[in-house]
């Protein structure tokens, strides 16, 4: 989690929800490229960063979206504790994340199979 370890909730709150979701999506996009067994450690680090940014978003975000974000977080947590990488479940979680914010949803056509 080192790359976002110094990110405070105050700093995170300066970003719009769309920006926050897109930054979380960026971590998911990076993780999508790490699905081979040899990349397992880097994949887990990517999921840790994703979870950290999601936690910050829940902490500073709107109460109305909190439930959906926490449900989505459970998807990533399941990917994190899974015995092996699951590209299909990862892609489904990635797509679900992008649907949480209007600007982020514009990225859906750019995904493979979008």
C-alpha cells in the first residue's frame, strides 16, 4: 500500500467523486494486467491500493453512495483473498465500479468487450 500510504482523507476529499472513482479504476486497470501466477504479489499490492482508495472514498464520500461502495469493496476483498487470480471476476468488479459515477461510466466502452 506504499504508494498511497501518505494520502490523507483531507487531500482525498478535494477530489470530486468522479475523480476518486477514476483513480480507483486506475488501480483496477493496473491490476488487470497482473493476472499470471508470477505476478500474484504485485496483483495483491494493486488490490491493497484499490481497497485503500475505496476506504478513503467511503470515509469522505456522500452517505447515499456509501452502501454501494462498501458492497463493491466486498467484491475486491474477495478477489484479494482468493487462492488464485480471477480475470472474469476482476473484469466484472471493474465494470461495476465504473457504473458508480457518471464520468467514470464513460470509460466502459474502452474496456475489452465494453
